[in-house]
């Protein structure tokens, strides 16, 4: 059977799991190989800074706001922590989920201690939650801080997580962030390309990166090439106006990105508006729609 394995199915997925893996991968990517990831892991990473304050819809303070958006908007998958899925997924069973297996807060700064984020739970425990409750858990995620003096710990955990996820027929997404006192510029294009290549070495299906701006497309193409068959997900980053966000995303997709990962730019909006922005991001990411068509979806234009 190995000769017939799709290029999207790595060889560490056992033969009896390859069909399930491919089905999950296709469901995440709309059958087009491009992933629109709704990132909801900031409740731990940024505590309440992203969920309360000026310009943020009050409903965003409630964790279920994330699940309501994921249920209503068009997404490929929703990434968040195990505990939130255990609490809320029963009321939103159709949401395809990616379980983030490590997280840390932003309270301890690099000058105080080098970044380290350890694995919370085993991949088998995620699979058990999925199977016991018939949830649509399609994959797992994990962050590696390259350049930290603790990178060896995270690299080892990441490799084991990716392999175990594949053995259980699930995809694996690695957040690959250069960070630490050894890293003078986290968004240097050459360094970001190195992080993409490191994710490929770990066997990731998708590598989520804080991508440099797409103004110099040749530098971004270096990132995409370095990732190889591990597709690049461009992080949405801090909040910006919708058209500028979609224009930047469109440039990244044209340069070869394999998807997008957006959090704050979606969930800080009221539910209806957030769901429509999901539709717009999905259109650019997966359907390769032009920006003007995506903006019509965001505005709720029935002719879009």
C-alpha cells in the first residue's frame, strides 16, 4: 500500500489509519490542501489581555464565544486547549478541533527566564476524549521556542507528539517560534525560514509561523521552500483593519502559504461579525478568492 500513499499522508501513519488520516486532513482543508485555522489558544498564552478591553466585544470574555464563532463561521479547524474542549464541545459537537498540548502565559519575560512550554497531556488522552465522546478532533498542536536554552526539551516532545498523532491517524501542527536571548529578531525572514525547516524535520503536517510581512515576496518564498511538504500557516498577529488583513493574507497565499491561523482578528468581534470574517478568511485561504469577494462576504452582501 505504501506506493499508493498520498503525499499528504506521512509514512509513520500506519496502513490501518491512513484512510482516517486522509479524511481528517481533507475535512480540515476543504479537500484543497489549504487550512484556515481559527486559533483560540490565547486564553492561556495572553491570559485576559486579548479578551477584555477597549474595542473588544464584551462577549469575548466568555470562552464559549470562541465555540459559537467556530460553529457559525466557515473554518477548517478550531485550535484550543483540552480543558475548554472537554467543557464546551458537547454543545458544539460539529466543530473540528485541534487540541493544543502545551501553552504558557506571557507573564515571565525572556529577560527573566528563557521560554519553556512543556507538554500537558498525552496524545492518547486526546484520542480517548475523541472516541469516548464522538468528537471531531482532527489533530493536535504544540509550540516550540527555537533559540531558547530549553529548545532540546521542546524539540524532543514535539517529535514524539507528531509521531504519536500520526500513529493515531491525526494531523500535527507545530507552532515554531524563534524566541529567547539568542534571538535578536524573531521575524527575520531567514530565521523564520529556518523555523519552517525545523518543523519539517519534526514531521509536522502544518507549521504555524509569525510570518514576516509579504512586502518582499522572495523572502517569504524562502520560508515556503524551507517547509517543503509541511505547509506554512501564517499567523494573523495583532488586530488590524479587515481589508489590510485580507490583502496581506492574499499576498502570503499567492507566495505559496499553505494556510492561515487567526485568533484576535476574529474573536474580538461580535458573534455575527466574527463569523462573517471567518467566511472571508476562509474564502481567501481555501477558495483562493480575491480580496474584493472576501470583503463582500464580510459585509454580508447576499450577492457575494
